[in-house]
C-alpha cells in the first residue's frame, strides 16, 4: 500500500466519528467482510491492519451498511481511506455513493485532496458511475499474487519438488511446532539470521519486522493467524504465518534459512495441509518491486496478478495504470 496525501497537521478524525481500530474489532471487520462480493487486497486482512500500526494507524467508523477505515501512514501524517466495506450492489448503490461523497468532503474540509487505496478491479464500475472527479491508477509492485488452490497443489506435485521434499525428510528430519509464545526467541533467531543480519534497520521503512513478529506470537489467536516453527535438531530453520479471509489463505510470512534443500517447498505444503481446508485461493501478497521476490512468486505456480488500485481527486498528476 502507498500513501499520497500529506498533511502538516493532525487530522481531526474524532470530529468525524472515527475511533482507533483495535484488537477488539475483529468481529466487526469480519461481519462487514461477509457482504463483500469479490476478493480484497491482502492488506484488508485483520492481522495486517493491526500488526503494522507503528507505520499505519487505522481508525474506523460504522456507517449504516458499511465500515469505513481511515489510514494515517508514516511519520508525516499521510492520510487515505479504504473503500467502505460492505455490499457493492444495485440495492445499496445510492448509500455507497453518498458515503464516498461524504468522505471526499471530509478531506476537502481539511485542505486535502481525496485519496482512497486498496480498491479492487471489481469495485471500479461502481466508483466510476458515481460521477466524481477521480483518477484511478495502480502500481504493479503493490499487486497481490493469487493462485488457485488446485494450481498451487499441482505445482507441489512437480517431480523436482517431490524429490526435494523427500531429500529434506531423509537428510534433515525436520520437526514442526505450531505457534507458541514460549518459542518467541527461536522465531527471532530465524528472522535475525535470514533478514536482520543482512539489512540495516533503516531499510525497514514500514515498521520493524521483529516487533511485528513478536506481536504476532503474543496475539496470534486473537488476530486469527496460524503458523508454525520448523527445526532441524535443536536449530530453528524457518517459520510460516498465514491468515484465512473468506475463501482465501493469505501468507503473512515465510522465512527459512538458506541452503536447506526442500525446506521452502515442504513449508508451503505443510501450511496448505494444515490450514487450507475449504479455501479456493492462495494470496502470496505483493512483490514490492523487488526483482528476486518477483521471480520467486512468478515461479511458484500459475498465478493471477490482482491489482490494488488507488484513486485521487483529478489533477494530482497521476495516470491510471495500464
């Protein structure tokens, strides 16, 4: 997700009936997601909205059939809204249009151009019918990689993948332990070896991964996150975290020590076996413009890029994504 509008003052969100979005609001969010007719961005997952609040603070307000989410991003007060969560159909079109108009007016009253993020392609016909002067665009680096479950499973049956997994099981005998708070130090050990030792803290521009990991372990049941730690002997070598939203399994993290043949494939298979019942799609999130990560996601299985659009008041100098 990116933010485009910057204010030099504290946005008066309380004046407009918003409050801080908290761990207590999972049921509220999931209730409104039940009315959504299509897939959503990986950022709309409850855990994503909660865990990264060192970088993005989320405020919420219920409006009739909809839940509105206001985002304050970064240290310099950058503000956006997400599309109201609720029904997108003809019956509710007038209610939805009035709500978007109210949100746009809220920005204008505070000297800002309207900015909305995490818009999916199936929402665009509704938004464009509203007749408001908006420009729509997307960045490929912020598009989610979606895989049908059957394609993901088929890729895991590739002979080379099966050989790598058999090799891992025969040579390393990996042990899997599902999330436990008492294992926090072992998870951090993996993260430090895989990421922190190779990067400076300044490279984590959207929050500290270590803090997010510790919050995940401390609150995983309330967040609706599932996952496990993998060890070889007494050495932790990887971990996975996923969340379920509707018929999608969303990857929150997959970290593994490099150089252990078959480990990544086995971890993907185990996550699907343990948490993939009754799902249709695997959301492997975005590649953030990193070429190595892009190649990795493209080679996992047959995929579809699911674009996350943004819109702004016309005349801000951005063009619609092609």
